[in-house]
C-alpha cells in the first residue's frame, strides 16, 4: 500500500474535522431533548466516592462552590454532633465509647437533620463517606425519596492503588476546611501553608504506605457492591482520577452537563486514528 501524501493526510484531517463538528451538533441536539431540567439545573444532589487520596478533598470544595451546595463528610458530621452534644451526638458517643459501630439509622437521621437545618444544603449536597454498604444505600435512597430529594449522581473517582500510595505519602491537609494539597503534585503556594487562610497544613499520621494498603483493601471490599447498586440505578459515573486536578474537574463538569457518557465513550476521532498533533 502506497504511503499517504501530505495532501491526502490534510484532506483526511479536514473530513474528520467536519465529521466531529457534525457529531458535536447532533450531541448538542440530543442533550436538548433530554429535558429542560438538564438545561436549568441549579442544584446538585450527589455522592462522591473514591479511595483515600483519589482527590475528593480537592474536588468537593469546587463542586460546593459551583452549586452553593453543602459538603457533607459524614465522619466530620459525626464528630461535630458529638462535640455539640446533640441528642444524636450523645447517642453516637455512647455507642462508640462502648466500642460499637454507629447504626445506619443514626447516620441517616444525622444526614436528614443536616439537609433540613443547614442553609448551605438549600441548593443541594455532596455526600462524602456514606453509604458504605448496599443496605445504607437503600436506606439513604428511601429517606431522600421521601423528602423529594433523590440522588442525581453517584460519582466514583477511580485511580490505581500504586499511584495512590505515592499520592498519599506526600499529602498535606488543612484540618479546618478539609482542603488537601500534595508536596509534589499539588503544592501550596507557600510551604506548609493553606492558600486560602494562611493557616498551617498538617500531614496525617495514618498517611503512610502500610496503613494505606489496609485502608485500600477495606475500601475495595466495601465499595464494589455499592458501585454495583448505583450502576443498576443508572446514576453511577466513573471519573479517571489519575489525571491532574484541573482535568478531573473538567470531567466532573461533563457529568453535571449530562455529557459524561459522550466524554467517556467517543473521544476525538483525530486522536483515535493518530492524526491529531
């Protein structure tokens, strides 16, 4: 077979570009047919899943700011309830002091209370750290459906375990806000200092390789059935979290715009056939 001339390659690139433009037009038209709700979406109701170090602490504040929604990290919420000595907090403390696990009912009621009383939740919520079992997912769906706030998205940040180890061992955290940085991949503007408040950053004591491997094994064992549950409901969306944070954010925006299936499946025709520089 004779090699392609520069002219032939140029013609082929031009043809593919026209095809991509036409595909984009058709996709836009299809998006318009999904419904007015997609065009006028002003709130978000989602679960953000992902192993430790996948970037939840980086992306959740950006989602929160975009939608003026609340970020409900259930571990932080539980500690706050205990500190505030609320009825739920006292009940939870009693169980934890006895070495038990806080019941699903307490966790669901805590989330329900937060959604009802936290003004930041008016435009939606990002739920982080819950559910961890299918039973919890079912109970959460029941509560949210009853309050007419059903989930829109269950987003999973996916990343290879070996990459996570290198990420975690260099992670820096701002305790008050949960903002996270990395010594190499996402350093703060000033050494060991939060970009927003100027307050000191810390490195968590459990951010080491051995502890992380145990946490990852637990995460995968717990999460696989939950992912399968949300796949069946049709709201699960995977995001490649090995990308740099800005690219992960762009992928999230496609989820919110209803274009995640397009971004994940089509790609660029030029890239696929190796003609894109």
